[in-house]
C-alpha cells in the first residue's frame, strides 16, 4: 500500500504545480488584480499573454459546442496517414538498403543529406504540389517520420544476431523466410521502440503544415486567431494540442506494451497477487 | 559403409578484410569422419578452430581447400541433413518457446495445428510442459538449451553438430543436459559431432574422441576409441577406473597442446 500512497502524494504535488502555474498566470495578467508592473497599460499583459480563465472558457466552448471535433479529426487523420505512410516507406527502403550493401553504399551520401536538410522548409513546396488540403500536411509528416523509421530499420537489420541467423538458416529457412521471420521482426521491434518519436513527429508535421496554410485543423484555428490577435484562442489551441499529444502518447504506450511482450524488461518477476 | 559425414583434407585460411596480406590459417589438412550413428567428440585447446570445422560441416563456411561429403554426396550450400546446436543463444527472442521449436516445421510448410501438436510433444520430451508460451528471456539458461535441443531434434536430422552447447551452464544443469542428450541420442541413433574443450565431457559422451592441436594450422593429433559401456550416466561414469585410465591417456597427448594454446593467448 505504501507505494500507492507515495504515488498519490506525487500526483497531488504535480497538481499543485499546475494550479500554481495557472494562479500565477492569472495574477500576472489580470488587468484589475495587480497594478501594471512592467507595462504602461494594465490591459497590455492580458493582450500579450492571454488570461487563463478566458483560455479555459474558450476550450470549454469548443468542446461543448462540438466545433473543435472536426478540426481535431482532421489533425488526427493527417497524423495517422503521415505515420502509416512514413512507416511503410521507411520499413521498405530501410530493409532494402540494409540487405543490399551496394545500394546502401550508393545512396548513403544522399540519405545523410536528406536527413540533415531542415525538412520543415519543404512545407510551402508541398502546398504547391498537393494543395491546401490534408495531403500537403501528410507529405510533410511523412518526410519527418520516414527517417526515424528508416534509421531504426537499418539498425534493426544490422543488429540481428549472427548466431540467430545461422541457426535459422540451419533450420531450413529460404531467403524469403529469413526476411519474413528474422529481419522483419527484428526491424519492427526497433520501429516499435521508436514509436513515440515517430508518432510525435507525424503530429508535428500535421500541425506545422496546417499552420502554414490550410482550411481546417487545429493548426488552422491557431493561425486564424493569430491573424486577429486573439491570444486567448491561440493559447487554447496550444493547450488542446498538448492534451491531444499526451493522449496519443498514452495510446502508443499501450500498443507498445502489447506488441513487445517478448522484450525483457529489467527486474521482471512473476508475482502471485 | 559410407560415413554420414566426412570432412576430407579441410583447410581454412582467413584473410583480413582491411589488409589482404594478413592471413590466418585456422585449420590445415584436417580429415574428420563420423559414421552413421556414431558419437564423435572433438577436443582441443581454446581458440584452435574447432568451431570453424563445425561451420564447414554445416555448410555455413566454405573451406579454402578440401571437400565435405554427406552420406557420400558432396556438400553444396547449407547441410540440410544436419542440425546445429550453437554455443551462444540462438533462439529468436520474439517467438515463444513453442513457436521457436516449430519454426523449422513452419519453414517446411507443415500445417500449424500439426506443427503445434508435434511441438508440444517435444516440449514434453525435454521436460518443459507448460512453458510453451514463455519467451526466451523468461526461461533459464538450461531451459533455453532444452528449447534449442527440441528445435533441432523435431526436424529429425541425421547428423547433429554441437558446438560446446552446454559450456555456459552450471555443472549440475550441464550433467542433466548431457544425460538427456544421451537419452535422445540412444533413442534415435544419429551421427553426432560434438565439440568441447572439456575432456571429461568428451569421454563421458562419445564413442570416439579426436584431439586437435593448438592453432594456428590446427589438425588432429590423436584419436581414441571410448569403449565404455552404454547406457551411461555422465556423473557416475567419471568415477570408473577405465574412465580415469582413458582420461590419463588422452590428457597425456593433449597437455602439451593446451600449454601451447595458453602461451599463444598470453601474447
């Protein structure tokens, strides 16, 4: 029970930090509570930093009226598509290059160059190519996800134990079966290990893409609000995005736990509770 | 009679990838034969190229010179009439014990239900009933070896190649496993080439012991028939006078080579 207690205490402290943060925010931006310390006008702090009660009211408004769901849905769709396409591409090309030393030697400098290029800068080009709909955002997300998956697959194939490989060959595996039963599971385990990273980057790609030009999505909401200096809505959008990212991360953790049962975790013992 | 496995005048020279002039001859002019149903142990000092020989027999490594014959036919590619038990962990960590055992059947296109049935049968034979769903990391070292044993035996290979398979186990587990191996072997009488650096293990298990010289340019320097009666219990047979006699005799040949190997490692 003591560990449960400690956990409860920890949660309490974490909540206190959050409350203090919002209180400070409120106290420092409210036009009436404190005299203006830094700004000439008492309203200026609220103009620049927003007011937490208005931000929360905005979020409440979005969810109670249901108007946010459409935008969240679009952002989620873009994230999922970017993740799926980027992962499949990374997996295929990673497997190919890892298993073909010649191809890998030829493409090596280009892969390195493409990876070090600041790919967010491609967003305007994608807008021109794919229009302002979801596909330009998906494309940006794909370029971000691809390299994470690619490098992990490459590593995963290279790290296959030579003994396991020799053993499987002795057990009669053909080249195709080697790929299917050894390289692929090993590579996917590395991909799953980077799941948090790649889902996170797919999300970044979607939001940044929306922010740079779109007609729907949470990034679009933020862009619109910024255009009319509605700081409260901007912060509301940021908070919603943060919460959404946390939720995505939690889902990924659950999936990861399911898929990687075969992985040893430190100090795992069987207990009869 | 045609031997099950014949390595004829095998030489293996490794060339350094960075410097072509750097060469290392691990094995030189070695001939090794295993008759049908015979249990041959190969002993030699550490680092003398024993594993190299076994990899050649398995078809995993192409010799620089010499030929391999399996039941009279020259070997090309992987030796698919042989099973190989490795010294290191060789199970697929992402497959459960049962799935590891039946993977060879899966490669041969055996139906899942039948494969699972045979797999469960083997789980029972190696004393792991109820552990089929565990992943390798959830099993002890001895259990993992048993899974490896079942994984190889389920395919019923005519030749068994074993590369110090029990060297990582503690003494008690090791003797249990050796007895289990002898039981399995006597039931199915396969040809076995068993590599070890432990002379006692070699004598306790085998019909014939081949002693290799220290590397480089390893070659056989002695061959001894082990005429101890079967069935044997590996922990008891070590105490019989004849065992001790054989041990003294073979050790006399081996001692010098072990010292040579030791000196080379010091360098």
